[in-house]
C-alpha cells in the first residue's frame, strides 16, 4: 500500500512535466545548476549530458537527439575551453553564436543549457587531473596539440562533477577524445556511461565541424581529400589486405599533392588502444588531420569496430 502511494505521489509530481514540458533554462552559475538539478535527483530522473563548444551543427544535434531518446532530462553545455587550446591556436577566434545555439536547442526540447564563464568554471582552481592513459594521449592529435587532452580531461571532469550525468554523449569525429574520456571515467570511478555517436557529414562527405565556416569555397573542396583517402585506406586494407605501411604512404602522398592542404598526420592504429598495427587483422581506426589555410580539420573511419 505504501509503495502504491509512493508511486502515485511520484506520478502526480511528474505529471505537469509530462503534460506541459517545462521551458528550457539557460543557466550560467554552478550553484543555480545544483539547485535546479535537485529535483531531477529527487524524482530519480536520468540525466543525459552533451558537452560542446557551441556554434552548433547537425553533428552536435545528433548527440542531443540520442541523449533525448535515452534520458529523462538533457543538459547541454556550451563552453569554449581555453585550456585545451595551444598558444598559437584559434581560441580567440573560435566561432561563437550563443543566440542561434539557444534557439536550436530550444527546438530540440532540451531541459538546460549550461553556459558558464571561464571564471565560473576555473576560478582560482587551475588543477588538472593528470590523464594516466599516456598511450592514448601521446599520439595522433595529442602529438601535434601538446597539452590538448590534459585540457579536455580538466574541463570534462569539472563538468561531470557539476552535472553528474548518468550518460554523456561524444562524437566519433573526436575518436581519440572519446577513448581518453572513457579511460578517465574508469580511472576516476565515475558513475557515468560514455556513449559514442557516429560522425555526421555534409552531402559531399566532409565531416561537419564548427570550424568548417572558416573555409572558402575552394578550400572546402580541397579539404575533401582527407575523407577520400580515409575511404581509400579502408578499401586497400579491408578488401585488398595491403600492409598499413604501404597504405599510409600512398594516402599521405595523395594528401600532400593537394594544393591548399598541409598534412598533419595520417595513421592507421588499433581502435582499442591506439597502438600501431601492420595489417587490418584487428579493429582499426584510420585517422587523419590536415590544415587548410589556418583551419585544422580531423576525420576518421573505424573498421571492424564493435563498440
Ligand atoms: P565540439 O563543440 O567541437 O567540442 O564538439 C562537441 C561534441 O560534438 C564532441 O563530442 C564532438 O565529437 C561532437 N561532434 C562534432 N562534430 C561532429 C560530427 N560531425 N558528427 C558527430 N559528432 C560531432
């Protein structure tokens, strides 16, 4: 009987939310978020969280939709995190349009957009959890963007601490980031499931990215060489079983021959631990990074990966 009354109480308290969804809240202060989120915990509602740097596109929105499907409440953060940018990178000019982002998120029916300032997040605390997974952070993007993944772990651990999500959603586009965060969550013994979502592409195959707005028409066309070579590598390794060394050599040359494009890296690695591989006899990630003008773009393809 007591249980029935408990359930009735819960149903009555949730009823207004189900019948009349509450408007999305824009929250800037950590304390305000904590206050609002008390009611989620009281009603045992699951929290889905999508951390972003804003200037949202369909890739971000695919994560938001997945979070919406799998959770009772959805929180999206918009925070351009200074500590993951190097001194010569584009932190200052990273594209921002909060008004447009808020409009898009409102249409997705999310519950809270969390938009803290740098001071609100870091204050005087500049401590960083040191990622223990050195094998994951010292290669690919970690090699060319020194300190990048330390900054990523710092902000994501802080945001997880505030939001306390049951599930957090990340894109395969940043596959190395996904692996690093999943490892960090294990290390810190956090109770958050880290979910990876597929890469959303433009019609011509270019991976969607906030940075694509920097590209002029001609640069945009040139940038397609990266995805073309990722597919070529998949075909040469997966179907023809060529050694990865030969595949990488061929693809690098093709990218380097493309005017307007500078190659950062093109590699084929074990999808589980990012170790080097000689053939495609285990799940692999084919990953590349290029610079087109001043714009750095990354992309990857997984082969034989089952999650
Ligand atoms: P960002 O705002 O660039 O930090 O990205 C926020 C999240 O969106 C990260 O988990 C990214 O991996 C993900 N994301 C970015 N671009 C795409 C895309 N084209 N498809 C799917 N997810 C993406």
